C-alpha cells in the first residue's frame, strides 16, 4: 500500500531530518549525505533506492523516494543504528587521515612513555618477564610459541605503513623521500615479522600479556610512523644532501646490519636440541653484552636523523629507553652467571662499561682505602696481627661440626650390602651372582629322562621363568608408557627447584651488591668529610702558626723600642 503525501509527508520529513543531522555530524570522507530531499513515488522505486543507500553509499546528493511506511521506517532505523555505531570509528579515521596534530599528540605520548619506561626499568628494578627472566613473572604459564608470538606482535608495524604508502600512491602524493622513510621502517619490520621468527631455533614461549603489550605498541607506532610520514611530513628536493640524511642513512644501514648479525650469533650459540646459556663472542659482542640492542638503537637513531620529525625521534627515544635498562640487566646477569665473562665489555655502549654498569660512578668490585698513603710491610704485619686477634675472639673453632649430630651412614644399607662392603674393605673375594636360577635345564637326554617328577619340576621352573619374564616385560611396557612422563615431571620439578634456588641466589647476590655499594658509598662520603676536616685543620693550624710567628716578631720589635726609650715593654709571658 502506498501512503498519500498528505498522510505521511510530515512524518517522513522528520525521519529524514534526524537522519541527515546524524549523518552530517561526522566530518569524514565517508559522509554519505549532504542534503536530503523528500519526494514521493512508487514503493518499488523506494525499495530500490533504500537498498542502494544501504549497500553502496556515495558523497553525491541522494534523493530518497517515498515508499511503504513500515518498510521505510525499518530501513531508516537500521541505517541510523549502523551509522551511530560507526560514528566513533569514523571520527578516529578522520583524526588519523585528516589531522596531523593527533599523530603528533601520539608521538608526544610516546616520549612520555619512554621516560616512564626508563624510570620503571632502570630505577625501580622491574624487568621484562621473558626468556631468562620468565621465572620472575606470575604470568609465565600463559604463553604461546615464540615464532607465532613474534609474528603476531610485529606484523602491525609492517602492514600499517604499507597501507599508508599505497594509499598515498593512489592519491599521487607520495614523494621519493617519504617513500624511502616508509621503506626503511616497513623493511625492518618485514624482517622482524617474516624472517626473524622462522629462524628461531625453538625459543622460549612468549607470555600472553607481553604479546598483547607488544601488539598494542606496534599498532600504535606503525600508525604514527606510517601515516605521518606518508601524508604530513614535507621534504624539499635537496633533502638527500642535508646533514641529517648523510648521517642517517649510513647509521640506519649499519644498525640494521649489527642487529641482524647479532641475532645470527645468538642463534648459533647452541646446537639443535642443546640447552643452557653461553657467552656470545664475535663482532660487536666483543665490545658490548647486548649487541642486538646496540644495533637497534643505532638503526632507529639513523632513521630519526634521516626523517627529522618528532615522531621518528620519539620512536628512537623509546627504543633507547626500553633497551638500555634491559641491556644493563643482561650485563649484570652475564657477570654473575659466568666467572670468565670478559670484564672489558660494556652493557650496551662500547667503552662505557663503568658509567653504565653503575649509574652513580661507583665500581663495586673493590673498596679502596680512603687515605692514599703508601703502606709498607710493617703496616701489613700490623693488619695481620689485628685479624688474628679478632679470629681468637671468634666463637667458631676448627671442629665446626661438633655441635651437629653424627650422620648415620648405614641408614639405607641392608645387611647384605653391609656384608659386601665389609668384604670389599677387607679385600676379600665377593661371591659372584648365581645365574643357575635363571637356567631352564631339560631332563631330556639325561638319566632323569623317564622321571616324571623331573619333568614336572622342569615345567614348573619354565612356568616360573616365563611368569618372571612376563612380569618384567609388563614392567618395561608400563615404564615405556608412563616412564617418560614421570621422568619429565621429575625433571620439571627439579628445574623449578633449581630456578627457585637461582632466584634466592640472585636475591642474595643483589643484597650483597647493594651492601657493598652502601658500604663503599658511606666510606667515600666519610672520606670526603675527613679530607675536608683535615684540610680545615691544616688551614687553622697554619694560621695559628703564622699568628705565633707574627706575635713573636711584634714582641721582639716592642722590646727593641722599649730598650731604646728606656721604658718597661710591659710584656708578660705568664
């Protein structure tokens, strides 16, 4: 049924007015309607128009045609609901595609996040619960395989710049400099997404919470790097000959080479199926403990020099803030794990091992004396005498086990084992194992061939031997079925026990490390005060000595003058 214009025109006008007002709230390229004109025609044409509006919106002025009232109302309500849900998404798309200030705001937020990350990891002692530090995390049980995790985590930073580049190419507005910047960024993450994960040999699983954080960061970073350098970064034609470009491109290439080479060295440390940690050697690992992190920092600093934008420098700063504390933690872990670890290596920047290993400039492997005088053998003998006198007051003696219970060495020994040990200690011959009980002799071809009891005994012996062998085979089958799992669980239990002990050892070493640091710091502070007091004392004593000399000189002059004037000098030395 087709409603007449007089009955439905006012109602349709209200619906179209609301519809147009909602559609025009979003200032995005996907706005569908600018003007809506109400007219009337047949129901079939109205349905075609509604279907067209719903399936394929355009920016052209659409003229909806009047149709069946119920169909008309349901279709418009569906479109209104859909556009209201799409409103927030389109606003975000508008901010990304049509407002560079929003991307700069995200870059500023990344700079703030870099500062927070550096403070959290460097000063508050937090660490990423992955790999060798997974045992410190409470979420380590929720993890996925390393290859899948790396792929899912890094892929947004490859897809988003690629989409931004093709979008600008389609708009015919992508310069050569912008294309090269996007190629540098996307090329790195192509290697991290499609090459690096599939070169990993096993690798430890990535906790889910770290995967989600990495995915969010790569999406965030890929968005601002890709769309800002695709649309908003403007470069002159001579940009390739600027100071930043001449430095940035070689630094980026060098950093990427160091990063890939270091990853290859780390992968080659262990053979297939081998476990445990080893000291990486060769290339940049001869200078720093975390050569892969060093290469990544150099790479993104070169990228920032070439791009010369705030978003590029924000990413370079975040990379440094994230990797430097982790590199220091790795360096400290290597020093504690391996006694022969090279002491000349720094944490992440070559030849800065002291300043990065201890941010306050204190070397904790020695506690030098405060005074700088030269000690002789007499001083050494005096120190040894003091140590010996202190040891005499020490309550422990050489027999420090006398207060402990005598261990029972024979607790788990059976009488048979005790007898065998006694024979071995007396160098007596030990009885050999009797193998006759495992033999099954047949009465045939013997004098007992016709003896029925001999055959019955032989058959019983065979049955006993078969039963024994059957029982042993059953035990072996049970062991084959359940043994690996039992041994695996036992190994896991031992591994957890060892990790727990390693955690305790790490805590004790950290406490010892902090104790040495506090002790040396207190000694140095006291030394500075003592030196200052000593200098003050010398200064005051010198002044007093000068005053004494001046007084003596004045007294001598007074005596001479008094003698000349023949008067009493009036000097009293009492």
